[in-house]
């Protein structure tokens, strides 16, 4: 495929295609009665856990229907979106429709008459209203972040208030996909090229837990850059004595005052705003209280991909107990001994050998069919000598980040892109062909429309989502960089967004604009290069230089691809030819640039996705296209540069 053909195919719609029915090894043997049973939130673990995944009732209605349907059409396997094969529905939710879910809640024998029941959603795409026994209890906007509701006061219970029984949960979902400015990532109603099938509805775990009347709400864990101090903030819903234990240390705080945490959103809860209500939270028990702890660790065991050591934490109040973990590590950009800016792990230069990870599955779309499937992707990329995954314009389930933490995989986390219909010649075609000419347009007010950001509501919404994303994932040890914008998709005021992100988190570097339309701030000069010789470009702002997308070498394998059509940047007919080309580009093009200032690369991509067959493994995860034994010391040689 030549340059012009590849550019033309970037977003060529093929929405009428009937995709081949591909199953992953885990999707082939899925057990609806034992579906995603692992604890959904590994950094905030309680003993109480009621899994609501499994079969629910569902119904599609026109968006003019506001009443809960009296009858439902069939059953859907939650948390797979209705568009996915594993859901059992395989039907698209249109922008002018509503999707209704219904679930009879299990009977709950309470531990205490004063305990509370929290209902958790990992993610619902895109707008969700929640009902208990036909009473509206909350709303959440945005398809990628978790939210929690205290549903205690809406539940039916026995006269002694010790059992909840005969309760029904209903969820109403609306999804505009790419017909509006809301964040949607790679989803499109007209799939084709590098844009993929739109999905909707509940796509992460749904679960409940019982908590005492006074309970731990959130944690904020900050390993300091001195690599011997860790600061921990604990939030409770009511004042309490709080104890935090880490190996060899214990600290206790007495009750604090009722300080409202206006800007505090870590883990479970998100706060409403007038312009963009991101969640409904029960405040009936008063504003939160918070407690600050600081630990000094002698001879700390530092985290790295080669040695991903995690420290356990125990947080307790009189009646509540939570387990968590953290890592002693730092991610910075610093000068090396030659004055070249480098990405640094624990204050030492560390070359980032990264791969682009879309997080799509042929049978589950956004939802991996099992925990083992998530683990496979990470382990397979480590086997291929990668030490970083760039999670591309998607927020994953909490368990994926946990596996990166414990297995040792640095994460570059993209914000999810949005904006109205993109002006493709401006933001994709011309910058790809002529980046030095067309990749330098300003993203300020005069160009909002060119970047599909003329909606003030849309700009405010994205900034709120960026803040909530950083806050939600703040505690994840493996996240090494925040990536704010990608290739100009919905980009605006990137320099201002960088300042805002740094205010929220000054412990991680920022990739302000991956690809092009660089505004000169952030910690990286970040370029995409699929068609030109790889080089290191001088940066007048003295930032680290990364090639944050390259490669895209394509090999279609019959029986393991969604369609026979091929999209990629350079086509190879056999796996042997692909392997030779892959190691040539790594050894001959990438490696010589490390000594010249290259701080990291991101190869495109982890797996095939639909007609984009430039993955290192097939879409069904059954064939790894590259043999790592051909060059087992690739990363070792990078580190010696």
C-alpha cells in the first residue's frame, strides 16, 4: 500500500460490511454464571462484594419514551455492550434510541441495621439514569469513568431493617456516539479504516457492596520524588479515627473536621457540575472528612518493569477496612550526562519501548472477555520486549491497570478524544503528508472550528473529563505519562490544558499533543511518523523527543481477520517478510537514534482491530506475528545506549 492509498483509507467508511465472527480463546469458553468474578477495584478492596454481572433484561425504545418499559425484549449478558457478540444481542444503539436494562437485585442480609449499600458501575457508555424500584436515584454522563451511588434509602427491607429484598435495578442509556461532540475515542457509526465499531451501554463490571455507617470513601497515594517518602490522603464520609498500615509502619489520625473535598475525586466518586453532571452522589451524611499521612521508608524497594514490587497498605476505621497497594517509583524528564532530555524512571534514563494499545476485542469490543485476556495482552507484549503500553484514547477497567502494576508495564494514558465531526483534511491527511507545513496550526479560539471544538459546552466537558480521568487514575503506579491530545482530534488550548493537568498531578510528565499541532509546552516533543525516515528533531523548548507512533506494518492472516480488506501503512504477504521488516526498522532505524536523543517509541500496534491489520498479534489473539526469539536482547541493547 503506497502513501496516497494509505492516507485515503484512514477513515474510509465501510459500515455495511458484515464482519467475520471472530472469538478469542476466552470468549469461546465464556461462562455466564461465572463472568468477570474478580474483585473489580484492586486498589480499594473490601470483603463485601456482590457481583451483578450476568444476564439482565433489555429493551430498545425511541428516545421519546421516558417511562420504564412494562415489558422487555430479551436478555443481555452484562457487561458486554449490545453491539458485541458476547452480549447475545448484536444490535446497535442508535443516537435517537434508548437502551433499557433491568435486573432483580439479590437479597442482602445486612451486617448492621445502619450499614449502607453502594452501587458501582465501572463504565456506562454514554449517558445513564439509574432507577431503584422505579425511583430515579442518579445520573452519570460520560462513557469511560466509574461512578457510585448510595442506594440504601431506595431499597425495600424487612421490618427489622436487617434484610434488603424484592428490589429491582433499572438503567436507562443514551449514546450519541460520534454524532455529537461528546468523548468517544475510536468509536464511529460509520466504521472503516482506523475507526472502529461503535459500542454502547454497560461495558464494565456492575457490583454492590455493604459498608458501615461511617466508611472510607477514597484514597490518594503519592510516592514522592525523593523515593523514600509516600504521602497518603484518606477520605471518610463522617469523622472517624483512621489507621494506615504499611510494612513496618503504622500511623493513626484522630477525627478531623468536616472539610468538604471540593476537588477530591479518587477511585469511586465523581462530583456534579452545572454544565456537565458527571455523577450523582448521596450527600445526606454530610461532607467528607480527610486525613493526611506521611511515611518514611528506609531502604525502599523501587518499582520498575524488571522488578515490579508493590507495597501493601491497610486502611481502617472502627468498622471499615480497605486493602490497597502502592509502588515507590518516580517518572520524570531530566537531562542525561550529555544534557539530552530523557524520560527517567527513578531518576535514571530509561528508554521507552512502547506499543499502541487500542483495547478492542472482536467478541467483546471494549470489554475483554476475561481477566486472563487482559493478562495475556500485557504478558505477550513483555515477551516481545516492550516495557510500555500507550493506552490509546480509552480508559480501561481497573483490573487492567492492576495487572500492569504487578506485571511491570509502564502505561502512557491517553485522554479520550471528542469534538464534533473532524475536518479530516486539516487534522489527518495534510499533517500526515506534510507535518512540517500543516502540523503547526494554532489550536486557539480562531481555530476552534477547524479542530471541531466550536462548542463551548464540549470544551468545558472535555476539561472536566480530563480532570476526572487524572484524579481517578492518580494512584496507579504504572502510569508514567498523561497524553492530552492525539493528532488534533478535538484539540484546543493544549498549553492551558497542560497547565491544568500539571496542577492536578505534578508527579508525572505530560505529552501535550501526540502527533502534530504541538503548542510548545509539556515534557515531550511527540511526533508520529509512518512514511518518512525516522529522525530525532531538534526542539527549541528543550523537551524529550519521542516518536509516539510509528510502524504500522501490515500482514493479513486468513481466518483471523474481521474483513478481507487491509488497512495499514506497509503491507507484507507473509509472517517471515513481516518479521524481517519489523526487526530491520527496530535495529536499523530506531536503535541508532537513541544515542542521538530519542527518548522512546510507540509501535503501532498491539493487535489487529477490524480491517486495521497492523497488529503484532491477530485480532482474535490466536497468532503472534513476530517471533521475539529472533532478537531476544533488543531491550537490553536499548538500555546500553
